């Protein structure tokens, strides 16, 4: 005879491995605002690197909370510049493929090493602009 599984508690987390906090957020506050106000709040939260909820909580009570969603600000100008460089890399790869298909000549190891270093620099700059210093 097999034992019937125990029913789950109503308060049990549906996922496993995530720690519960003693002062869980159980209250919900809704605020109406204009589109302009919402844009200003969103911009300020983005600038602070927080979600809107964590940003408003930080303003109201002084801290964003133990599990605040932190979003690093993205440097849009830098990303646009890097996107241009990425386009150049794609163009260079296309030129290499065309040259190889025409002459069967591949770049020297020194030329490839320079290209590799440029791609590594581009990757590092992208990660920095995204706020992910590795």
C-alpha cells in the first residue's frame, strides 16, 4: 500500500529553493498618474538603477527593500556608438569571406590577432555600457 501525498500548504512557495523573508511584501498600493508623471518616475527609477516599485519604496521609507530589483543604467549613447563598430566588424567579416572565396588567401595570424583584440575590446565596452563589469 502506498501513502497518499500530503496536500501542499496554501502558504508554501510554488517554487523551490527560494528563501522566504520574515517581512514579506503582502500589501499592494496603486497610484494613478499622468503619462508625463509616469515617464518622469520611470526615468528617475532607471537613473537610480531600480525598478519603479523599489524606487518609490526607497523614496517613501528610505530603502528599496531586501530583494529590490536593481537595474544598472544603460549608457544609450555608448551603445549606439558600439553598435556602429559592430556593423564595421560585420562588414570586415564579409570582406574577408569575399576575399577568401576569390583568392583563397586567408589573413595572417598577426592580422587575425589584431581583429580578435578589437572584438574583445568591443565586447568589454558593451558589457560596461550594460552595467555588467565582468
